[in-house]
C-alpha cells in the first residue's frame, strides 16, 4: 500500500477502485467488502473459493488496490476491524429499508454522512490538495463544472472563491461548460465535480479545458474513472451511497468537505486580501438581513425607520 493510503481504511480504497477492476477482481472485492473481518481470518485459498476465482486473481486484486499481497491485505483488514470496533454500536451504515421508522432513518443518514466526511479526510491526498490550492490561488480565472447534485457543489465553490476576490464561474449547462472551457488558456484552472467520474458532460468540458491549456482538476469518488484521465490533478472523496441515497447525499457532503479544505487553503495564500474581501462582502449584504434579538425574534423598528 502506498504511503498516502497506509493510514486510511483499505475498504475505502477498494470501493473507490471497484469500477476499474477486472470482473473476477470485482468478485474478490465483493467478498472482502461484505465481510472484511472474516476475510482477515481466511486463507487466500478460502477467499478465492468464496469469490469463484483463483488464488492468482486474489493476488492481482491485492496489487490492484495498492497492497503488496494477500498477507498484507489480511493485516490491513484486521487493523481496520480493530479501529472500527469502538463504533460498532453505532454501525447504522446499512441500507435504508422501506420499513425503517423515521428515527432509524435519521440515525442511518447522519451516521453515513459523518462517516463520509471522516473517511474522505483520511484518504485525501494532501500533496495533491496543496498543488490544487497553488493552482487556484495563482489562476487568472477558475471555472467549475458540475451537473445534477454536483452542480450545487460547484456553485458553492464558485461562491466561496468569489467572496475572497478570485475570478470564478460555475457552469452546469453542457453548451455553456464547453464554450467556457474553449476560452480558457494556460494560467487558468478548470475544476470538474462528478461523484461517479463518468458524467459525459463534465468529462467533455474538462477535456476541452485541458486541450486549451488550462490546469484541470477533478473531484470524484473514483480515481480510475474517465474524468481522471483528463485531469492533471485528482482529488477524491470516500462516500458510500445506498438505495435511497444514490449519488446525491453522502457524496455531496464529502465533496463539500473537500471544497471547504480547498477554499481555506486558497484563502490562506492571500490572507489579508481574503479577510478584507470577506469583510466587504459581509458588509454589502448586511443591510439585507433583518435585525434579530437573542431569542431569534425580529427587533422592533425604531421610530422614523
């Protein structure tokens, strides 16, 4: 396992690489993901039989996810199981069932969202993040692309950068994304956000931006997805979606976590300017907020106002 991923959960890495694995390796991955604590106690022969494949395939799977071999995988799974033991009583991360009552739904949603943030932080490549911060902090212009739920995350990043004086735009229409990308040039940055990394509109926009010399950044859950192929820098999340949450909830929370880290990193590069810009923008909208008392009720207007 690489140094960057040595401290993060092996299950997070397996899930992120799953779409790019060979079919036989995906069967091995399913066996591991379904019961990691059991696999940690099994021999390579037993795992191969459970996956309906060969021991050689299990070894290839281990190398594909960044561990040296099956013994190293067992050690990593055992360590991860031990780390998870402290929160086993809160393990509400399963599928949301139709018969779940509202209290259970709330528990599962909040647990899944919190875990997405924690696991995203654990596996986030700080060196890559630093390069993205440098690129955005010195960019002449930053264009952010995202469609569907990712469009809201793109808009959040654009709004944050805009508030500290960085020239930034967010686009979610395919034609506008492509025309925007076509007028970028070296020194500009294009950021594409896609949970699956396979959204055609977003991939095409990022490819076009790269062809015109912009530094391209992808934010995705899957580092071997198509969007990574057209990105100079890839930031990854670690979100698991369930039946009622596919591609829209935990993934969005994880993406926003990375966006916040990126924003703060950029703001630090121009700290005085950022603070001044934040104060100015806060003052600009201040007159559009109703004054309230400590109890949350609106203050009465003064005479003549």
